[in-house]
C-alpha cells in the first residue's frame, strides 16, 4: 500500500497562504535571500546536504519543462545563521541543461547558489510562488531527517522561483524553518583604516 505524497498548493500571491506579518518580508522580498540572511547574522554558512541525480517532486517537473518525472540534478542545502539552520533550500535542474546554461552549478560545493544567480546578468528571474507545506511534504520530511525537532512538526512556509539562463531552467524552493522567526538585523562594524 502506497502512502499518499503530501502536495504543496502553490499560490501566486502571498495572501493565499495567510502568512503572519513577521514572515511576509522573508517570503516576498525579491532581494537575494543570502544577502538578507548575512545581514541578519554574524556568521552565515551554506551546508550542502546532497547534490545528485534524482526524480523531481510531483509538482516540479512541469515547472522546468519536463513532460514527466524523469531524473534531474537535485541539490539540497541548509542555510545557517550563527550555526542555526533557518532555511532548507532545494534546487532542481534538468539533466539536459548544458554546462553552457549553468556553468557553475556542479561546482558550487558549499557556496551560495543565490549569490551566483543574482550576480549573473544572463540570469532571468521568474515570479515568486508561495505555499504552506504540510508536515508530511517530502521537503519537510527531509529537513526533519537532518534537523529532528528543530525542523518543527506542523506546516512551514515556503517559496519557489524559476530561473532561466540561456535555454536552461532551474527551480529553487526555499523552506523557512522555525528558527528564522528569531533573526534580527545585525549591526555590522565597518572596517576603517587606522593610519
């Protein structure tokens, strides 16, 4: 007997997910999430969990122009602020995408994908979509496997965005973990030259 896979109900407007005010700015801000997290921490780190061929989630293959759920290149990471996991990041790219489309993708390691996407003038960014992921959604199951209780038990807010570079498509999903609610902007001391 197969267990039903919990699907996400992706919305094109933030009001569709009824996000509380303190979550709306994380979900709707169109600036680089990496830059925003850096501004809210003393130490920011990307922890790569996996990067491998895999079947996309049920609601992903059509987004990246695949007619069915064939293998893609998948990358899962945790974004950590001051050592605490605040975002579970999930990216899928069709295996047919060439090195010309996404020359940096396979060599990212623990570098931020967001910094690369926002720094490349050839990258076109699509519209954000929003969802409340149920606790049994595959991405939340993966996050709990790594983080245990720190991933929470109930629904979590997520957003996703489609990127295009040349002919290649890439879909990024960001799941906002409970600890993100505790982040506050950090005053950074400017470096001055004492001569």
